[in-house]
C-alpha cells in the first residue's frame, strides 16, 4: 500500500509505526486547529467587549516571527468540529479529563449564536427594528469555495436571528439548493435578484466564496444598513463590524 501511494503522491508518504499512531496523529491535527481557533474566538470576544478590532491586533501580532496566525471564525464541517470528540471520549475512558479540548469545542460550537447576538445588538444601536429587518447572509457552506453544508455553523447565526425576524435570505453559488432545503428547510439563492438592490438592512458575510469578492455590497444595503464581516475578508471601509 505504501509503495502504491508513493508512486502517486508528489510529497510521498510518512509511515507510522502502527495504526494507532496514524489515527492519533490525524486526530490531533484537527484538534490542534480547533483549540487554536477557540483561543482566537475567545480573544475576539474580549476585544469586541473592549471595543478594539481583533483583526488589527492579529495583523500587528503577526509582525513577530514566531506568532502563529489563526483567525476567529465559525468551526463546522465534518473534520475539525468532529475529530476532537473521538479523543475527548477516549481520554475519559482512560481516566483523563481533557478540559482544554472540551472547552474549545464548547466555545467554538457557540460562536454562531454569539455572532447572531452581535448583529442584533448592532441593529438596536442603529435603531433598526429587528422584526421588520431584511437580512442577507452570504454563504451557507461550512467553508469557502466548497459545496459542503455538513455541520455548517452558519445555520446557528441564522437561528439566532430567525428567533426575531423571518425575513432572512441566503446567497450561495456553491451550495445545492435542494440539499439545503431538504436538510435545513431553508431556501437559498445562487445569484442576486434585481429586487435586492437597496433592499437589505443587514448583510452578513459568513463564508468567503471567491464570487462574493465581485459583489458591490453597499449597493444591496438600505441607507442605514449594516455589514457584518465574519471572515474578515471584506474591505474595512464597507464593514460596520467584524468578528
């Protein structure tokens, strides 16, 4: 098997001494990433409360050579948000309570509702009546430039807002509309409708699909509209707030 993969893969393979070592190595790859993102999410909460921009802080810290640049965000999908649970449960079997991993999972799993809460607070500050507000969410997949909607945490942002307003639309050119409706009971659009221009009180950039870079977001907003940037990939000039 090793010879077969070595004949195909440019960078070759790494032969672990046992299947247990190989499986554990794969699990800690994703667990390490989950924990690092959880740290950034916690820092984002702190800095948001302090009123300073998390992305600017990360950029400044990145000027130091040994700073590891992770960004806050939603952690979904079928790898990073799932693999840590295998290790957490196995640790308990062996009498170890993996507090850091458990706390990281709990924190990351709650970020969708946190973002929803941030948007609601910003709407209240702007005097936007939530129950009448028109909201557009850009992206529903669990990561950019990918059609996969499994365990997407964008849904949590939607649920946090849907409790107060039903007027929420999704734009996602990657996700399959039938699959989304089947699983989440939500209708999505793959392209901008002409009626959308100047129609939205809030636009949430949840997933950084390449196609979204070409959208004139401000043209879709009402005069007092809000742009909330989850991924930190939009031009700062058009953003009202970001994670």
